[in-house]
């Protein structure tokens, strides 16, 4: 309670001033309480992809903008989301530029989005800002262009899971070129016709790492000599994407397409030795509630990994999906 010694106009002004300050404080608190709180990327543990037939598969993250892109294995639609927002929007509809399905995706340092087309053998390259189609390239008939990785010199390497070939994509003055770069049949890789063989691929310095989904083997490929050796590692059955920022800690998504039925889908964390000839599984990442056949993934610059719950096993077997389709977001630590 306030006590005033003096009476009169001065005391009255003091009372009015204190009254107005109290009202201002109440209004300020009320406005602050009513203001919406935007979720932070660290508070979002999943993102929802619209539709009941999306079957998302590829994923590419753009650190300059915070956007990520997702493609549909069912109809070729492309979606775009932002790590700060839980919703995902349609970015390019199914059928655009002739897209009917997608597989692996990536972004190069110039912000160009590579979208592989699985059994269509088509690779499309887009401007990620305008969605303009920059190039359309075709692989060999009967193949399945799957995953893609960008090397230090800007060239892109693409696996074909159904044909024993790795492609290389190069660009000069806006002209793009796709070539069969490695004949896998001439290497030590044990190819199994009719199955998903080489899948995830990762460029690390002068080498490529590629994982074989059906056998779970990890391979190191020299980009200069094209020599191939098997990386000494525990088997990685049903492995899909290979993700890394430094080539020393590699994240491997594993579903159960070629794995034992009791294997829980996960992201295996590998510690690679210096020359990439051996790897140790040092951790397994599994979100609460588990994955739904994880396919591609991307590391963000907030210490998290985004993982697509593709439900590809349900797609290829004709089963109904579990809705909604989602992307999981997990912390990866230091």
C-alpha cells in the first residue's frame, strides 16, 4: 500500500501515475501471453507429408535456406518443407516434366536439385529456387537410377540398382553430360540380378562409398583408379542411404526389405577409419515409435538428421500405407 504525506494535486498526480503504470504492466503481460510461439527446429520431431499415396522416398536439404525437398515413389510429385515448420507443401505436382516416380535426391553447392527417377532411368536437375528444369538425362534401358552424391569437383555419381553400372554427371557452361563411369561387373562386387544391389552412394575426397542393399556389404571405390575394395564392416542388410558431413561419421538408413523380419529399422552410425577401409557401428538411431522403412536422410546444421519414412516395403508389396506419411527428425549429438 502507498502512503502519501502531502495532500493535494501533487499526491493526486502520483496516484494517477502509479495507476497507469499498473494498467500498462497488465496489458503488456496479457499481450505477451497471447503471442503465438513459433516451434524451433529442435522441438519438431517429425514433419507430415500431405496425401494418402505420397510414399516419399528421396530427400535433399538446403542449408542456405533451411528448406528440404522430398520426392514421391508413387507418382513423382515433389514436396518442399522448412525445418522451422511442421507442414510440408506440394512444390511440383506429379506429372510435371514427365515425372512419374522418384528415388534418390541431392542438392549441389549451387542449389541445383538432382532428382533421380528410379526405373524410368531418368535424372532431372532443377533450380531449387524457381523449380525450372535445367536438364533431363537418361541412363541405360532396364536400369533403376537410385542414389546420387556430389563430389568435390562438382561431378555427381549415381548408382543403378538393377544394372551393374555407376554413372557420372558433369556440367560445363550449362551443358550436362551423363556417362556410364564404372562397369561394376568388372569389379569384385557380387552382383545379384533382379534385386536392389548398389544403393546409397557417398563421395568422400578421392573415394566413393557405396552400400549394397541385398547383401549389406559396403564398398570403397577410388575415383581416380576406379579400383574397388570391400570395406571391413558388420553387415548392413537392407541399407539404403549413406549420409555424412565429414566422411568419418557415416549414417546408414536400414529398412527391412532384405533384412530379417525381426530387424528393427534404424539409422546405423558408422565410425570410419582414415583410409575408409573399415567401419565400426558405434550407434543406432531409432525415434520413439520406430521408423516406417527409412529411405533417404539428410543432416541439418542444427545437429539433427531428417529421415524419410518411405514405407517403400508396403509400396512394392501393394499394402495400404500407415498414415500420415512423415519425416522423422532426430538429434545426432556431437
